[in-house]
């Protein structure tokens, strides 16, 4: 498996999503974020699966900068301990 988690972000409030300060970068405004998709934790997904899971609830994958700013931290599923897919292309 890929062992890469799904975390979703949204620029508008969605059920179950929370918004936080940017942790190490508090000047950056964070989007709303959640680690559960319809109440389910996905900790072993492909990029396409993660993209489609987020899109299915009206959200998107978080950007690399949002993840690095801890915008999705503390949103459940123990995903703070895992890598998560981002919307940024691989360098």
C-alpha cells in the first residue's frame, strides 16, 4: 500500500471541518480542514482516491503549504503522524 493519508481542505465551512491558525506560521490564514471523510479515516490511499474522496464532499486536497503550516493538524485519525497527499505536483 501507499500508507499516505487523506486530509481534505475547503475554503468554505463544511460539516465536520474546522479552521485553525497556521501553527508555526500564524500569519497565514488556514482553510477549513478535516481528516475524516464522511466519518471515515483513510490512512492508506492513492492520490486519485484521496482527490476523489475530498471532491466527493465538496472539498479539495490541502496544498503542501497548508499542510506544512499545520492547517490540518489535530483534525483526527492520528494523521498528524502520517504523510498526507497534497494538491501540489511532485517536484
